[in-house]
């Protein structure tokens, strides 16, 4: 069978930890989209592992696949693999031949374009990892795929075709001198050919290359179970998110089919678990109707200091941010913080068809006298129970709140050991409200960062 793990909010929901906890019975863990902009943290035997490209199953000795829907930076891939090996973990990572390659020129152009957009306050909040430009080249049919790295002649031919276009962008469109760039080799055919042909050799010699669909179908035919791991979250999905503040791929469950090479019936016949953070966080620009306190450069119109809050709302945001460690895994940027947004979750549940939920950071909210939930929106005098299609309309939405009584801080390790009924009563009321609204049972409740600090209610 298959289980697909989907972020139901704006990313940062704790998907990696849920993959780690629920993936015990999985034989293969598959990343189906995104690249090394997808930071996730796994805690195992007291050790913390921060990964951005290698799937979470690597720490547990699973077979891990970067599917054809991923964009792969070989520098990051081998840096993470080598770092894990230095710590005594030898990950089994396979890479789809059809996955596209992130080159240094993609990162270069990502940074230049975001800088130019920032001059007009139109920046997206990209991580600068070259994800968008790589997907752009993929859609324009000028991208290079992982398989191309293993054929030196093809690699040189395709680099020679694409690099003059990139140089023209830098010089003629953005008006920059290539010689003044931090990494002028990012636009050199010879330099890139030498480095990336070596990556191709290593991928082949270490047996990492697979035809993703074929490989996964064969594993299923042998009776093995698959877990699909999405990166980012539903509201960053290029089709279902708040465009243009989105990633360039499909983190929703449909992306598991196109990004793995298996049919939609395979994904749909399995479980689809929506991961929910007990409140809302966001890195980057865009609307956030339930936001409590701002982050300069991200929150429209906010120029305060998130580490020195002035208002009660900002103070609460600061408290939650510090308690929850709400700083980007990849960027280290402080995350914007808000109350749970139920119209967003209804939208996510519909787009992916959740069969179950995993709710994280319940412990972070402990000690508050009361909590709010954005139950609905009001926009143009009308109540909306789900998200509008345009970012502009979403930006006009005002959250309509429901208030819940808070719960005390308790020994969360004991709660994780004893099970769901050991959760404080008010926390259970909060969780049951979410489950009822989304018509999906709670499978797991995160009450701490470690694997053993998750209450498993039901294993999919």
C-alpha cells in the first residue's frame, strides 16, 4: 500500500517528523517534488539531523527515492550524504533519471530576479536555491536531467545550448557584468561540464540512478509499502496556492502521482495524511489573515522588531515563535506566526483528499489562557468557509474567530507514552474540532520534536 504525507498549510508543518514516526512499516520513502528548499528536521536517538534534499527515511535505513518530479542540486545531495556518513549513517538514496538538475546559474538568476523584485516590493520570498528557475527551464524544454550528467557529450552539448541564453539574461536584461559576479564559473561551459560530469560518474558508480516509476512499481509488486513525502505545503502549491507567492511544483497529493511515475489510482487507493501545525507559520511574503505579529521584509507594512515586541499580539507571536523554534530550517529566517486558519485547512483537505491528520506542536501552545481559531473569513460583507482563488481577494479577508480554552503545560513525555487520552481535555477538544471540520480522524499528535514525543492514535 501507499501513504502520502502532505503539508496542509504554508510549509513548516513538521512533515519530516511525521514521515519518521509513521514510516516504520514503509520500505521505501519517496520525495515527489521540490528540491533543497525543503528543510526538515529529524531527531533520532537524541541526535538532530537537518536535511533539505535527502528524504527523511534516510535516518531510519529506508530506501529513499528522489522522484522525477524533484529538482536535484547534486552539490547539496552529496554534501548531505557525505555529512550523514561522517555521523555513522549510510543512506540508501536513489535518484530518478528524469529528475531535473539545479545548476549554479539557476541559483544565480534566482537571487538576481528576487533582488530586482524587492525594489518594487514584489519579492516572493524565495529561498534563493534556484528551484523556480530550474522548473522554468523544465517547462521551457531547455532543462538538463539527471540522466544527462552520465553522458559527457550530451552534457556539454546541452550546456553549450543553454548558457548563452543565461549570459544574455545576466548582461542584457539585468545589466550586470559577468566578471563581477561572485561565481562567474556559474556561466562557464567548461567549469560546469567538469564538475557535473563528475557528479554523473558518482551517481552511476554508487548505483543511485533509477527509472522512478519502474523501480517503485517493482517494489510494490514485491509486496513492499511506499511512503510519498511532499515538500512545502498546500498553500505554496503552484496550482492550489496563493499565487504568485508559491513554489514551482505540486506539494498536494496529486503531485505524488506525476512526481513518482505511478498512477493516480495508486496514490488514491492508499492513505493521504494531512500534516497540520497547531497554529500557523509562514516564511515569506503574502496574505496571512490570522497573523499575530509581523516579520520585517515579509509582513506587508510591518517594520518592527519581532525579537522586541511592543503589542500584546506581537508578544504572543514572539512567545509562540520562541517556544516552537519557528525559524526556517534552510534560511534561518524568523517565521511569521498566526492562529490556526480553518478555511485554509478546508481548502487543503479538498485538494488532496485527506484520510487522516497529524497535528503537531500541541505542546507549544500549552500555558495560554485561551486560543483563537480563524473559523471563517469575512470578505466584502460575506462569510467564506474556504479560501478565495486570488491572492488579492485573500488579502482582503478578515478572520472570524472561535475561542478555545487553553491547556496546561504537562509532562509531554508521559503523555506520549500513555496515549491520546492522557492529553489535557482542552487539547483534545481543540483536536476534535479540527478533525470534525476536515472530516478526517487524527492519526498522530506531535507533543515534542523527538520521535518518541508523538502520540500515535492510529497507524495508516
